[in-house]
């Protein structure tokens, strides 16, 4: 019997190399003026940007350029809204990594609001966002967060009393997602590694989530098949369009899955650590991924109360190890070993590079949430995961 479930809405998705050429015509559906959100310099220096701006000019379309550096803070979003609220704009277009997409998503959501964005952040504010927004088009240039398919924008304020929380509403799903793998070819190796491991983590955590359903399991598996053939190859040879296309598909799929199945302990850490320290989201996910899964497997075995999760771990091992005829335990342990090896091959740094010390571990663990992890983990066990990657 199929268990009851619900599934979030999706954007209109245009997937494949060269799809960015559709953007000017799609913008015209909404009007003649946009806010164009990008990173500080990477995209705007490309031939894609030159062609896009020429096309907008030919169509007599106006754009207001809003560059974003790093993960969006509440101050960044509020300043953008103040800057453009009196302009006659018809849509927001974000072209960039997950942070750029989240920034654009939040700007589109706040253009009709007078209050600061913190009023609507989960766990920070006291209001629910009504879902009224400017039309929003998302074009990812990395293969990581899957923000092009989700209904939340992650907003951060770094520091001792900082936070990393979501602005969320079903209507905040992008109206259009253009996923063009050619936009990811120039992505540097370190960002390819971090964003790719974030994507990998989202697929695994969605696949193992106790909130998942048959759709999310099936989608996650398809994404994992692309991870197997494309993740390391895209890191080793960034100009391999086949590998970049596989990772673009995996990232899009991971966003769909996380929106419907939730995430586990690694993303719990990404929220708590990301609110205290300036560490890229993908780095947190990538560097903690192997040890978090190792500890989760150990705790499931101890409690012996989640055999379904162990079967899934064995399935993951069979997928990535390519060895037939072995017992489940071999594949479970082999999958953890595979993750550890991959962490080394992709040169994911330790957390101490970003100023995190042993004295910080207890505070991090105190505020780390475990929403959909297949095993309950005590604060001492959470601390063990972090200390192994300091």
C-alpha cells in the first residue's frame, strides 16, 4: 500500500545546454523591466552576459543590476527592496549560485512588503509570509543547492547571535527555472566540489529521510545515478559538458527532493555552523558528509530500530561500489568508506580553516536540529562528527 504524502509545486523547467537563449523571450511574459541579480563579477564577465544584455537592449527591456557577494543577509535583502521598491519593475531574474538564487527569491518575495525580511524568517520572526511576490526566474550557475526548484530562501546573519533561517512559502517557488549546464562550465574546482557534495548530501538525506515518499525516493535515485557518473568527473574536468549536464540534473533533482522529503543531520549542521561562522554552505555539507553518515549508520545499528534505513544504505553501497554478491554489511560499510575517499579526492577542507575550534563545538551542537535524520543523535554524538572534521 502506498503511504499518504504531499508534493510541492514545481517551476516551469527548461533544461539543457543553450537554454539561456530562451530567457529574454520568457522575461517578456511579465513586462519590460527586471531586477537582475548576479554575483559580484563571475557571470557579468562572460559571453553569456554580453549576449543576454544585447538581447535585452534589442527588445527595449530595462534591467537594474543587483550584485550579491556571499550568502545573502537580511541587510542585503532589505537594502535591495528599499533601492528598487519605487522602480517600475515586472520580474526578478537571478543568475548565479545558490546564494544568488536565494537573494533573488527573497527580493521578489519582499518587494510588496514594508517590514524587514527578519519578520518573516522561520525561527526568527513572528509573521507568516503571504506568498505575494514579483515573478521570479532562476538560472543556476553551480550544481548544488537546487534552489531553482525550492520554496525557501536561506538568509544568514553571521556571528555569536547569528542565524541561518528560511523565508518560506509555497508561492516562492520560482515561476521559471532555466537549467543550462553550459553556465556551470566556468565554475572553479573548489566551488564545483563544495556545491557537488551539497547536492550529493541533499540526495542522500532525502533518500533516507523518514519524511520521504515513493516519488522522492525514485527522484533521488535518478539524481544519485548522475552523481555516480558525473560528480568526480566534473571536478576533474570542468569542461566536460556531459558531466556538467549530469550534475545540473542531479542538483535540480536534489532541490525537488529536499523540498518534499526534508533533510538530515548534515544540513542541521549547515544551519547552525553557517549562522555562527562564515563558512560556505557546500563546504560544511561536503566536509561533514562522510562522518555524519558513518555515525548515523553506527547509531542505527546500535538501536536496531530502523532496518529500512540500513537496507537503503546497502542499496547505496551497491550503486557506488559496483561489487556484486556481497552481504548488506559489506555495502553499508563500503559506502561510508567511499564517501571518505571522495572527501579526500575532492579536497574538502577541515572546519578549522574557517576559525572553528574545539571550544565552539558544544555551542554548535546545542542549536543543531535533527528533523528527518534516520537516527536520533545525542549532543555528544553530534560533537564527535564535528571534531572528526576540525
